[in-house]
């Protein structure tokens, strides 16, 4: 693949990125939580206005993999890539309707607070939720760091510098997470959205302008440029044909929808919403941002197929992470648009890794390490969460170096599957089923995790193909690569089965402490509920 940037554009990209990192670090130090603030989270996060929280939550659902791998999937497979975007938007709608208001009413710092309040918690459930959350966050961090490391090395024109790029970027992002707390990282997320969204909208506008605003011409050119012809506009380009393709497609949309309901960083910010009215304001801003963003990304992906499809085919699947940059070269030979899009990739990775690192650190410090029953409060709780975030970020950078040559689709599928099959069912059951018990939560969390790992272990991702983790072996039992249609129902079934077979289950409110009912209040009733 030809160099993406000339020397002048390369200098511009890194100059802009360096200035942005310095500004973000200063903002995190100025606006971040004091050492005495409770767990980095409660007091300082609520100083953000509702519209700011909405923008930050919208940014939480947008990772660098969204802007690179997803756009590359649209460019190479067409319809199936657009299906992933649709599933994510449906998940956001369900999250805003079903989760935000009741979650903020019952949880004070993390989601296990909700389980405690609703009578299906306990130290064992808190540890289980924390471990599964870490199993979601850690692969997500690794994917982000590997993608941004590859992009940084390509922009430098030095592929051998990938390891150094991963380590340096990982350390910088960990420092931002530790110093900023949730309010400081929220400021970083807002700044990222203020830069990334206009650039992507401009790129989409240039694509439409190139084809005279005619979507029909754009789609025809994309079908031709992708090399797949009419198949570009039909399902099956990524998921496959026959019954396997149908299972993959259902699992793809279903899995993205459910995973969006329980993304740890998004839950962290939802808990920090100030009031029911504020939650509705947050939802409007979050949904508006994501509709514009996904619309722009869809046009960018289709435009890349039309204008850079030949280059993508020649470079192979590994070039999908560079799809936005290849489109920039096709639209602007001078390199200015490529430089702007490269900055978007860096800033998206910066914000995503910072927020996920913080969410993982708070989970590790509060829900895993301190789940013995005597949880630290105040200064100690905040210190534990900071050190946990630092440990998580540095460990993710080290693992990313080791796994840089792995098939990242496998890692992405793992965290999405765990989020949708283990975390989302427990969250929904705790909110809306009075009979849900701690035993049901444990069965769902541990059982769904085991089902997800087993489903991927016997799939082509693990063995039997040149792109598998172990290409020299073949122990496949099925060809399904997106197992959401199996793992998510299994999670719900395990949660139900564990609850109804619980001997301590009481009629009308299994395992609930006295005074806590199964009804989820609404409207102004939220204001009267205790926060901790």
C-alpha cells in the first residue's frame, strides 16, 4: 500500500495530535476529581450539564474500531456492515427507553449497586459482575490500542514502530484516565466529538458532492468498486450464505443491540445523570449525535467502496483499518483531508481508551478488590480506583503488543458477546423482574460467559482457517462466527432458571430486602429514592 501521507501532512497530523493531548491532559488535571472525591465519580461527574453528558455518552459508544473496522466492513461487504450500524442504533434506543432512568435511580456508583438495591446482589454477584465487566473492557482496550498503533506506524511510514506507538499511546491514555476521573474524561469525550463529528460530516458531504448528491449513482459505483457487483447491496457479504449466514445476520444485529445496552463506560455515565428530566435531555443529545455520526460513517464507507475499492481489494483485509484514510486520499490528493481523518482516528482512540480504562479501574477497585463487605469509602475508594485504572491501562498496553498480529475480529466478537449475553440480561432482569435473585445473576454471569467462550472456541475463529488463532488445527463444530442468536437466549435462560430454582426465592419479590418492591418507579418518584 502506498504511503498515506507525505512528510508535510504527517508533521501536521502529529503536531495537531500532540497539541490536543497536551490540552486534554491540562483539562483533566483542572477539571478532574480531587483525591478526596468519592470513587472519582459521584460528586464531580454531576457537575457536567445534561447535554454535555449526552455528548459524552454518545462518544462512549463510538470507538476507533467503529470508525475504522466498521467503515471498512461497509466498504467491503456493503449491506452487512450497515446492519451492524442499525443494530447499534436500535440498542441505543432501547437503552434510553429501558435503562437510563431506572438505573440512575437505583445505582450510586456502579451497576452492582442496582443489584443490591433490587435484592439480587451480594458480594459474590458484585465480584462476578466486576470480573465479566473486566473481560469486556480488557479486549476492547486491546483492540483500540492495536488499531491506533497500526495507524500511527503507517502514518509514520515505519511499520516497525508499531510496538513503540502502542506503548506510548497506551501510557498517555492511562495517564489521562487516572488524572481526570469521570468528569475530566467527559471533557475529553466532548472535545473529541467536537472535532470528529464535523470532519466525518465534511467527508460524507464531499462523497455526496462527487456523485452530484445522487445516492443511486453512489451505490452503483460502490457495487462496481467493491468488486462484488449486486452482492454489495444484498446480505451475505460478511455473514455468509445459507443457514449459517442467516444465523450470523440475526446474531449480528441482535448481538449489537444487546451489547449496546450494557457497555460499561456508557453505564458509568448513565448512573451519573442528575435527574429524570436530565436523563431525557441526555438521551436526546446522545441519540442525535449518533444518528448524525452513523449516517456520516455509512456514506464514508460506501464512498470508500466507490472511490478506493480497488486499493482495498489489492491491500487485503488488514487494510480495512485504513479505509477512512484511503477515502481521504481519493477525495483530496493534497493530503489535508487525510490529515484531518487521521486526527479523528487518534482522538477517537484517545477518548475511547481513556473512558474504558476509567470504567475498568472503577470496577476493579470497587466491585472486585473491595467486595468483601467492608468496602472502602471516600479517599481510600478513590485511591484504589485510580491505581486500578493505571494497572488496567498498562496491562492492556502490554497485552496489545503481544496480540498485535492476532485476528482482531475474534477479540471484538468476544467482548461484544460477553456484553450482550452476560451483562445485558442481568441488567434487564434486575430492573424489570421482581423474581430475579442473586443465584439467577450468578448463573447468568458465569454461565453466559462460559457459553460465549465455548461458542467461539468451536468456531472458525479458533481453528480451521488461515485467519484462525490456531490455523494449524481444526476442531470446529460449526461455522457460525457471530453466535449471538445462541449466547443471548442462553444468558436469559440461565438467569431465569437460576432464579426459579432458588430455594430462598419468595413469592412476589425473591430475595428482596424489606421495604424494596419490584415496581420500577417513574417520573418524579425518582427524586425521592436514595442514591447510595
